[in-house]
C-alpha cells in the first residue's frame, strides 16, 4: 500500500469550506467607515466693460458773450465691471494765447474728473460696478464760455475752425495698481 503524503482532497475541501464560512460570517459583521462628497462645480463668467460717448450737438457758433451749450457725456453701461474711466480732451486749431492774454473762449472740466499727472488733456475717475447705466458729463456746467470782450478782429484772426474733441476709454480696475497703470494699458503706444 501506498502511503499518501500531505493533505487529502477531502480534508482540503473541508478546510476551504470552513475558511469560507468563517470569512463570510466575519465579513458580514464587519463594517467599514466610509464617506464621499459630491462634485465641486466651478462656473466662470466673462467680465465686460461697455462705454458710450455721446453729445447732443456737434456744431456750434462762437458769438461774443453767449455761452455755448456743450454736453459731452460718457455712459458706463449696466453690468460693466468696476473700471478706471478716462476722457481725453484735445484742442485743434484752438486760438493760441500771447503773453498776458486770457482766453476768450473757455471751458472747464467737471469737478469729479481728476487730471492724470504727466498727460495733458487726460482726466480720469474710478467707477464702481453697477446694475444701472452711469452717466458722467465731461464739462463743468455743460458749456463753453465765450467772453463778451471777444472782438470781430480776434475771431477773424483765427485761421481755421477751432475743434474741441473728446475720446473716452475704460479699463478694468481689478489687476490695475492705479490710474496711471490703467492709462498705460489703454494706450500701449503713446
């Protein structure tokens, strides 16, 4: 007779069955601590700034002693981001003054605009974000003042038609250190 070495098939099946039975009963009573979260959704919207520059009339007559109604207005549209708002005022063919003379055709910038240091004719203001249109008039009193002392000879001395032009710019406030940085961003090639 031969002697078998090792475990018999019956004994192996019995050990496996017992292991399976113990494993199932232990696994059934064991509880794992678990948790999970829902997804985090990021939504990105695009910011924007919209401005308009308008004026009621664009052609005027210079008459001594008669103020000219002139109402250039910059509107920052609703939904625009907080911005630095600029207006550039340029005089073309404007009568030059000689020593000791005072201007006889004059205008002033409205008080709520600040001159930008180092840039002649450029003014700025900070505009917060808003849900409604925001209007900003450029000229004080919405007028150009004509002196009653303006003479016909002085008018005739003006070689070409004087022009006063306005250009508006807006640059986001966020990411801009100050008005000078915003102006540089709006005018990279001055």
